[in-house]
């Protein structure tokens, strides 16, 4: 029960912080860009093999 409440409050604080930052028009990076950055070399390698 305590662990669940801790996770809930952490997510609540993160979500509230992101909401406030968005309302202040702070540039928040897109998480999909990070995923693309990580997997792009692997994708290029596989595409080079298949081509």
C-alpha cells in the first residue's frame, strides 16, 4: 500500500510539473525523439544488411 502511494505521488508530481511547464510554454522534448536516437543506428545496420 505504501509503495503504491509513493509511486502515485511521484507520478502526480511529475505530471503536475510537466503541466505547469507546458502552460509556461517551456520547450519539452518529445520522448519519441530519444527512442529514435537510440534505435536509429541499429535500424540503419539492419536495413544495410537487407538491402
